C-alpha cells in the first residue's frame, strides 16, 4: 500500500510538472496576480529601430522569466526540506507575473517570445534539479546568485530602453524590485553566498543567453 502511495505521489508530481512546462512555454497560459505596471504608463510612439530594440530587451526579459520558472520548478522537485520547496513554489508563482507582463508587452511591440525558450527551459530545469539534489543550502545560494545576475541585466535594460518607452520601463522597474527581494529571501533562508569566480562564470553564461534571446 505504501509503495502504491509513493508511486501515485511520483506520478502526480510528473503530471503536475508536465502541466507547468506546457504553461510556461505556451502563450497566454498564465494569469498574473497583479496587473502589469505598464498599464498605468502612457503609450508613446516609438520609431521602428526603437521598437525593435525595446522588443529585443523585453524578449530577453521574457526568456529570463522562462528560465526562472524552470529553475524554481526543478529545485522544488528535488529540494529536501519542505520549507525550501514551499519557498521555491512561492517564488515561481511571483515570477508568473513577470512572465505575463513581458509577454503582453511583446505583443504591444508587435513582437514575440524567443524561439529558443524550450532549450533554455530544459537547461535551467536541469540545473535547478541538480542544485536541489546537491543540497538546499546550495540550491538557495544558486537562486540568490541567479537573481543577482537578473538584477544586473534589468538595471542595464533601464539604461538602454528608449527614453519614451514608459510602459516597458515601468515593467522592468517593478521586476527589478521583485527580483532583489527574491535574492534577499534566498540568502536569508540559508543560501550559500557564491564566491566571485562562480558569479563571474554565471555572468559569462548569462551574456550568451541574453545576446541570443535578443535576436531569436
């Protein structure tokens, strides 16, 4: 009986995970709990190059949120302590807002998400699951380091976005606030503060992803 219960539990997890994968990679599959910050901003006319650039940056941000979903889902599947699993699930839910906001803004800019999102999802999920297996301290530390990288990208995007693109700017500003909180929570929960060489390696890897997602 106990074996059947365990098997059912594993099956339930697989079904739930499959549903999460499809929702993350499908358009219009997520309903945000908060309305987009961009809704309060006035839509200004952008030149064609400005619109393309803004769309490229928001596509990068969208891909980053796809990776965040995969990372948290992978960690939540393998994390050992219940409170850590709950922390991962809560963070993933908060990232759903970002995912929906970026997707909505991309449509407003007459653009689309990255075609390579399934690849980035698979890689991020694998990394997240591996981090969870290694240990919760390392798993939370990886979250903190990842969010730190995201904050750097978002800060750079605020400098690079067209000045009159108030809608994209409002979205990125709120995302930056949320991601910084996620980093703080991960470290406060006992996450390992990765050494500088590891963070530099993560920076190099993230640059490859962002440059690719900007164009494809």
